[in-house]
C-alpha cells in the first residue's frame, strides 16, 4: 500500500477511535504517528490518568496526588513585603479557592497560593479549597454558592462579605493582589 493511503487510513482510524472514547480518556491519550519499516501507523496509549478532585479538598491532598503541585509549591519565591502585610491581618478573613484539578491555570496558581498562605502563617486567614469537575460543579453544590465562570477563583471575604476576587490569574502577583483586596 502506498504511504499516503496508509497515512490517510491511520488518520481516519485515529479520528474515529477518539470519537468513541470517553472525553477524559481521549483528552489524556498520547496519540501520535510512529514511523516503522512499513510506513506510518497511528498509535494511542494511555500515558497518564487525569485526577479530578471535587468538593472540599485538603491542601496536602493537592501536593500529594497531583503532579506538578509539589514543584510549584516548593519552588515559588514569595514577595516578603506582601507576606509581612498578610501576616499582620487582624480581622478574621476567609478565602474560598475554587479550582479544577484538571485545569492548567489552577496547576500554575494554586501551588503558589498555598505557598503564600504557608509563608503568611496567619491564624486569622482561613482557606477553603473547593474542587470542581469539567462542568464546574461539585457533588455537594459548594461552588454553586459563588457566581464564578473561570478558575481558579480566589474569593476573599471578611465578616461574611466579599471584598474581592482574583480570577484565573493575578493582575500583579497573587500576594500583591491579596494585599490590594485586603487594604
């Protein structure tokens, strides 16, 4: 068979096989063309399983069960001046963090935020992490209490009133944006 025909057949088989797989499987499959002695062959293999955590999530779960979170947490250099301001907060403050463990923006920002909270070590700052699935829902409906459309969403509250949000990515840095919200 001619190589162009083989490539066309392999592409067609690859397309139809991904249409038959569940969305999570096709999103994570390592599909590619490999050249062997007889031409091009389409191959797919499950290289990794996607981890989707929903509901209330403990921060240590994020660093132990999600690839990349530990590195993002460990390697993030906090802004010492902003941390000093966060350490000095006397008013009880709640921060709700809505994340998708499948979301690249969450993989980038959440470990940094966790490092900031650890560095601030302020008992007046309480954080709750709520995981959502790809449809941005959780089984208990916890995230539904907050009007949000993009993740991560960091909602800062005092005395039950929302002071501000950081949505998807900070304007400056997470710690600088938190300081600005808490002024």
